[in-house]
C-alpha cells in the first residue's frame, strides 16, 4: 500500500472515518465538533455538518445512506439527512457523553452508549424504543447483530453484555477481558462476535452460546483500535505512529504503514477495495492506495 494523499481535515483530532457504499465520498468527524464530507478520489471538501457543541465522537450511516447518526460529548445524538446535512432530530437520553452510536442493519433503529453505562435505542424517526443500564461504568461500544435481535455492549470493566431486542432483556455476560473492552463487531452473518480489550487481546465469541472461540494476543502492545475491510478478510490495527494491515484468517502481516503522528485515531477501508483512509491527532487524513 502506498500513501497517495495527505490533507488537513479538522481543527483537532480526526476521530472517525467512513466511506459511502459507492466509495465516492469519505465522511470524517473530529474533536472540533463537526462532520465533513470529502470527494473521492479528488479528496476535496464537499460539505460540513455543524451543530454539535462538543466533540463528534461517533458516526453511523443507514444502509440506504439517507441518514447519518452522530454521538457527541455535548451529550446528544443527532440524526442528519444525508448527504445535505440538515438536522432532523436532536436526541438525549441522559445528560451524559455519548462515545458510540450504531444503526441496525435494516436501518430502523439507532443505538447509543453513554458515560454512566446507559444504552438507548430510538427509531430512525427519533422515537424511543428502549433504554437500560448496560454497565456500571462508561460504555465504549454498542453493536447490533445483523438480524437485529441482539445488542452487544461493552466499556470500562471486564465484561461484554448481550441484550435481546426490542425489550432490552439481559441475555448473557461474556467474560475474559481485563479492565476495559474498547470495540465490538459481529462477524460471519452474526455467528461470531469480535471484541478488543484494553489488555491488548482480540477475542472471538459464539454469541449463541457464549463460548470463547479464539484469542489473539496483539503485537505490538499499543493497539488502540481496529477496522475491517468490507469482505472482513483484512483488519487494520491502529497503533502508535503506524497502521498494521493483516489478513484476519491467519493474521499474516500484509503491510505496515508509518504515520507521522503519535496517535492514530481513525481508519476506514473503501468498499471498492481501492483506498485505506487514516486519521490522527495531527488533524490530517492520509490516503493509501491498495
């Protein structure tokens, strides 16, 4: 992979990156409170979504790409029309920071996790579905199963919780990490749940039984995030001053990309497989061509 473009995108940390399904637009959000759209492959600024009063911590796009959800340190979730950026709804469950949002695969529900351990689900029209205490401490990740029947939650603390939907009843607890679980993702049509822990391990679970299938100990020991390629065959690990790209099946290193900033905070593969976008603390987005 070769770096082809680098540009200053935000006035502070780049926190999230996401490509549209046609790979023609890159979406970014930052600690400067805004969401921005960029053209591909020109990488020119198209539009800014402004409205949050604090950091835009998380972004999610509906499958039909008509609505964008964002979670913010201003303690709200915003639903925007996409791509024009009109605010449709401003949602607030509790007066707590919202670090994570997710949209169900059918595009009908929006889930948010907040500081204080609360999970909340709304309809795409902004109507409340269910809210519940999911953790004693802050949440950092929420993930819908592909069939929409489960919500997985994690955050500060060792455990992952699974909840049935739409009622929010507790299904099971998955234990094995230490201190915090930063990231969750359903894989293989929902037959597996991947988690990444603060102790620098990735675990693969069977969400139907709670069985731990596999543990991958991370090396180097400074991984702070990961993203999958669209086919879920590659995984990009965000480390200090680098991104490692590995095949997920056998963990073979495919590329190590040096990044000239200590904190690499976001990455995204384009659906067409051509691009890997990387964002960091230096406010820049770097584009690598595969």
